[in-house]
C-alpha cells in the first residue's frame, strides 16, 4: 500500500506542479509560522509604547540595558575571535594525535545547557568553593564582568567550530605559494590566509555576537541584581508584572519598546557587518614584516599555542565543568541522589521539565527537518531564480539575529490575540523559529557541495525526482542533516529567553534550573528542598543526558564519515 | 644561480616511502625535469627542495648552502604550482608584486620589478583583473611572473602545464624554458608527460616508486634506456620474451615458439631469461615472408592512420604481438591480413634480464 503511494508520488514528482507545490508550501509555512507572526505581534503592541514614553527612569533603564547587550556582544565576539582563531589553528593545523581530544573538548561547552553553564561559572568565579577560594573569597562577583565571561564561554565553541571548518576547507596551496614568495608564516597568514577565509571570520563573529544577544537564562543567573542587559531587563519586567509591582500597560509598553529597539538595532548592526564585511579589504596596511618574521617561528608559535590552550582550559573548559563538583558531592552524600531518582518532592518537577525539554526538542527537530529540507533545496538550487533565493536567504537569517527573548515576546503578542492556542504549541513555534535557520543553513550548504551534475546524471539514468532525492541527495547529505539536527536539538534544549517569554505555565529544564538557582541565591522566595547540592545534581544530570545524546549523534556522524 | 644537490634524502608517509634514499645533482642553469608516473615521488622531491615539506633524513643544498632546515621563504626559490595558487583576493598585478612587497621592498622597486617580469611573460593587459576572470594561459603566465618577481634564483615548477589545453601547453612550455635560460636560472620541472620533458629539458631524471631509475639527456634516455621501465616510459617499445642460447661475439636469443634471432652482446649469461626491447619506429617492414637474417614473420592485424605515422599491429608467427610505426608519406598501401617480414638494426634492440617481479609489474606505471 505504502509503496503504491510512493510509486504514485514518484511518478507525479516529475511533474512541475507537484514540485512547486512542495517548495511553495515550505515558503508559506516559513512565512506563516516563523517570520510573519512575530513581526505582526510586535506591530500590534507598538502603540503601547505610549504608556511608557513619559516614564524617563524606566526608559533610561531600558536603553541602558539594551546598550549593555550590544556592547557586551561586540566585545565578547571580538575576544572570541582573538582566542578562538589561535585554538582553531592548533586544532586544524597540528599534527598530534591528541588534537582530536582537544577538538571534542572544544565542543563541551556546547553540551552544557547554558543555564547549567551559568551556574557553573557562578560557582567557579564567585562562590567560596571555586577558584575564588584560593584568593580568599569571590574574585569576580556577579555583574558585567561575569556576564562577559559567561558569554565568552558559551560563544567560544561556535567560533572554534566555524574556524576549524574554514581552515580545513582552506587550500593550503595559497599559503605555501606565499611562503615560496618570501613571506614568513605570520605574514603569509596576514596577507593570504585570513583575507581568503574572511567570510568565515565574519560569520564566526556574527554568530558569537548573535548568541550573546540572545542568551537569557544563564545571563539572568550571573548578572546578579546589579547588572542588566536587554534580555534580563525583559525578564525582570515580566517578573515584576507577575508579582504585581507594575501594571499591564507599563509591562506591555516597556516590553514592546525594548523588543523593538533590540530587533531594529540588531538588524541594523548585522546589515552593517554584512556591508562592511564585504567592503573591508584585508590585509590592511603593511604590517611589520621584520617583526612578524621574528615571532613567526618556533618560540613565537609555541607561545601563541600555549596562550590559546591556557585561555581555553582555564577560562572556558574548567569553569564550564565546575558544576560537576557539587554534582559529585551530591552523589557522595547519597540522600539527594536517592531523592532524585525516586522522584520525590521537588524532583517531580525536575523530571517533568526534563521530559518536556527533550520531548519539545525532539518534536522541534523533526519538524525542523521536514520543513527545512525543501527550503534548503530551494536556496541551494535557486529554484525560483537568483533574486528570490537571495531574498529568502536574507530573511532566513532574521530569527538568528533577533535576540530570542524579543522574538518570544513578539510571538506571544501575536498568538495571545488568538484565543485557545495551547502554550505547548506556542513553545513549539518559538523553538522552531529560533532553530529553523540553523538547520536550513547547514543543509543548504551541504546541498551546494553536491554537484548538480550528479542529480542530472541520475535523471538521465531514469530516476524520477523523488528517487533522485532518496538515492543521491539524501545519502550524500545525511551527515549534514544529522549535524543540523544536533544543532537544532541542543539549541532547543538550551533555549531560555523565548521559552520564558511565551509561557509561564510550562517549565522546561533550563527555566526550572534558573528558578532553582535564584532560589538558592535568595533572589526569589526560596523553594523548600532546593539547595546547592540539588542544583548541582540537577545540572549534572542535565549535562550527562545532553552529553550522552550528543555522543550518540556524534558517533553516528563520524562512523558514517569513516 | 646555483646548483641544487640532493643527498640521500628519504621521506616516508606512514609506512610508504615517498622518497627512498634519493641523491641527485641539478647543475647550475640547467633545465632539469623530474619525470615519472603519478605517485613516483617527483612532486614530493620538488616540495622538499622548496621547503614545503621536510625530509626524514638526508641533506638538501641550494648553491653552497644547506637548506633542509631553512624555511621556504628564505630559500630564494620560485615555485609554480600545478593549480597556480593565484591569490583569489588580489588582482593579477597584486599577485605579481606580492613577493617584493612581503620582502619589504619599497613601492617603486616593487613596481619596477613587476613591470619587468610582466614584460618577460609578455602580459601587460588585464592586470587589474582578478584570477577568476583570467583564462588558463593567462593565469599560468601570472603564476610564472609572480615566482620570478620574488627574485627567484631557482625556479621550481610542479606540473605547470597540467591545467592547460594542448595547444597552449605546447606554446608555453618553450617560453618557460626560454625565460629560464634568459635569466640564467636553474629550473626543475616536474611532469608526468614524457613528450613535455623530452622537448624542453637539458636532462631528465626518471623516477619510479620513490627512486630515481635513470638520469640523462633526452637522447640518452631514449637511445639507451637502462631498464625496461625507462624503455617503456620514454617513447614506446615492443617487448619480446626469450632466452639467451649462445654468447659468442653477439648473443643468440631464442624467442617464444623457437624463433632464433641475433642481438648485441650484453652481460647476461647463457640460458637466462630475457626481454628484448625494440622501438616501433626502428623497424622496417617488407611484404611477404622473406628469408632474411633476423627477420620476424607475421601478419598485419590492425592498421591505424595517425597523421605523421601509420601504425601497424602485427601478430608474429610465434603468437607475440609487435607494433611498428612508419612515416605515412613514404608508405605503400597494405591491407590487414597480409604477410610481412619485419627487420630492425641489431644495435637498436636492447636486451634486459627478465625482471623478477614479471614484465607487467616492471613496466606498470
């Protein structure tokens, strides 16, 4: 029966109408679910800004928070490049067998859901038990510096991943040519390698910046009461509204105001990066050939590599995993472990939230793949012509660029005007909107690498379009589909900002974790049964689960490549 | 304008010897080719000379200077890559003056050098074009100009003509040789194309499986190949298997099927198995079975008209096959199936001991 339907569809697939219907529905769903609702949502609420225009204190707080968001994002992205590029260099160029371990370690902060990462950093830098204990107390108290460290830590793997990929794709012949023409290694990198991989540098910078703008949950944990950025401001508004300290009008007005500014400024900055990125010609200036020559060889290289490794290990790796310590303490002390696995007391909520997080991530991943593949083909094959493809290409990026909490707020504004929409559906829409671009990007890049010739060859050999997809495209892109799926899954599990914005009823794991951490720190009314050991254990379990899932997926991908 | 000396150089990739204890001297101002099938180690050797890879053991000298620990940028070499490796983010002109610039010359000097080398490669248009806008031939010229502008004394060329179509290839190969000679450079040219190597080189090193099997001028290699491999790889050869039956001033060889012929004496002893190599163009062909000394009798199996030559494939009476080439303009018209007698000058047939690994393995490329 099923094969009959398949054959029928396959036969139909060589007819243009079916093909176009499929592509068109991908576009329509993209606009209807992902792009238009938040835009309309924020426009609906735009008039409410009137309500806060005459509250200068609130306005100033909002503007201050937003400018903090952008300055932290830009500074962090710059530091990410400074530290990430040398590490990527070591990973991509080194010959040691140990580098594959380093490569995996560099991905670790990916695995740690950002909320757990935030707690981990808090413990490491500013509690009595972490590195601080050596200095007799907290060395970095919650505030802007800790926020920067946090953002640096979670966006670092993004930069390393992109740059390792770029360096592996880069044709070494260019650099060799430069060397034979008389350039010392550093001069060769400055004048040839980096200018050629400039698009990847820009992409890495942009993504690190975007990640920093969007992160909410962990930032909320490490910001303390003294520091606010955009997402923290929005979250605080929502909390204040819930506990009745501000009226609805102020809440909606200020939320719309901050969201609109966040969205507009993000779009403006990313357009600028895009335009200037293309305009800026590398290398600029003459450099200092003599100086470069001096630090090009053994000693210079050695110290560069060492600094890259030290930064990675002590600023990224150890602080990220520090939360394992209370997790082990909790295991050692026994009671919390028994409670956790018997699911008594507060742990009922924990397991429910975990189930919700992973279930949600799974649904979003499957939907993302189904909706993303036609769009990816459309972009890669330019089915509807160059113009429409590049237009869609730009639009696809918007959900990445827009801070996720602002996206969530806008979505909520739209859907709440339609009664009867369950929160779970909203949550799926929000996560889909945030993760969809990542999948489409990864998939369409993979499609572009497959020569059209291969598809055409299959057609001339008698394969119908569906069969071509099943027998040629799918086998050749399945690892990109898988790696795209991994990104979607982990992003969804980590996502806090949009989740908080669209629902207050459903608690995903990171949202629960943020609440617990805040309860431990006393910034909200304390929850009975929640203490530092339980939080540590909860983080540990979350990390462990994510790690296992990621490991399985990674094994699947590497197995296929070998 | 130095000589280049390679002394006992070995390079391994895993367990495979890319170069196995290779020694070689390229003379000052010589145009030298490294020739061999793919995977023979010729490119590895060139990259070692350039310093793009390091040897596991052995020494490399350019001029009097030992360079195997010197980075490529300090070796005064110019390297032309097979893919040209023109920097895609710079214009043709930017590529050409890249060398002088990174060597910290001032703008005026760089410009002068740039114009000089472009004069040499006869290219003074489209200098503001980016590499992806240039034709293969132009990219090639820019690649050579760029290597020369860096002040190279030794020019290393890695299959520099491989990416070009046949007509352009033939033109450019003579130009490169002329330039190298005009500038008194030592040039080392890697190729797998024996016709290319023969037509431009002063001397050629034929390589196989990480070793140099023979070094000599094109004529020497062609006339006196030292091995079956060279006889097969340089030009074309017919191989007839047999035994030495007598050594007495000359060798008497018994081919398959009991056919006895004479051959020039070699140091191979009586009763040993041999292979006789005869070049197709040294053979004469007469119609009918004639009783000549050293005549090989057979029938024409196939005739191919190749323009300059007519190529005959002949099945000998003993079942062996033989190819001969005759100049087409002087040939009489013959037909497939006709009986013919093949003769050749004795001294043009070379005797080789039958290779231990078998003939097919020995000549495999």
